[in-house]
């Protein structure tokens, strides 16, 4: 057998042994639930390896604007991903809620690249304008990866 053929078999054999991982995300903020609430907003977040399901309720008597084009996910390794709603949401009127999936969200599922996410903290930054003032809500998630 030629050396090129043997090298091909070794590479295929090693690639076939890569560990596959699945992800779990835990909201790290107080209470460790999927819901955050303050005097202005209530946010419900569910994160998986494909999208962040995000529901935001405006608890004020004024219109709330989410700056959807500025939503970012810091991945805990110095990289950031811009996330966008899966459909146009517009402004959120007083007492109303908006629900969307923030995409694209992708994580590696194989090998060391996936395993490197274990216990990493992610920071979802959601800028809003409410009561004519800009602020940014930060939601922190701890990542857990487990071999499948």
C-alpha cells in the first residue's frame, strides 16, 4: 500500500473518531431562570445551539424601541456575533410583547472546538431606547457541553 493511501486512511480514521457534543445554556443572572424582569421590561430567553428565542415585554407607558441591528453575542473568547430577529418587529407599544428568534447562531458540534465552550460565559447585548434614553440590557449565559 502506498504512503499516500496509508495517510488517507489515517486521516479518515482520526476524523471518524471526533467526539460529537450537545449544548445546554443556563442564564447566569440572578435566579438562573429563563426570565429577566425590571421596572421597564420583562424578557424571556431560551437559548439552544441554533437560535435564541427572545420575548420582550414593554412594561412602561411609552413606546420601546429595540435597536435590532445592534444586537450582539460576545462568545467569551474575544469574538462577537451579530444577531438579527427572524422577522421585522418594529417598535413595542406600551404593555405589548414582541417575540422572535435571534439568528444566525451557530456553534461547533464536533471535537475540540465544541469542547472549548464548556463553562464559557456568553453575553447577549440588546440595546434599547426607552423613555427617550438609550441603554443596553446584558443577558449572560453559561455554556455546558456534553458528549453525545
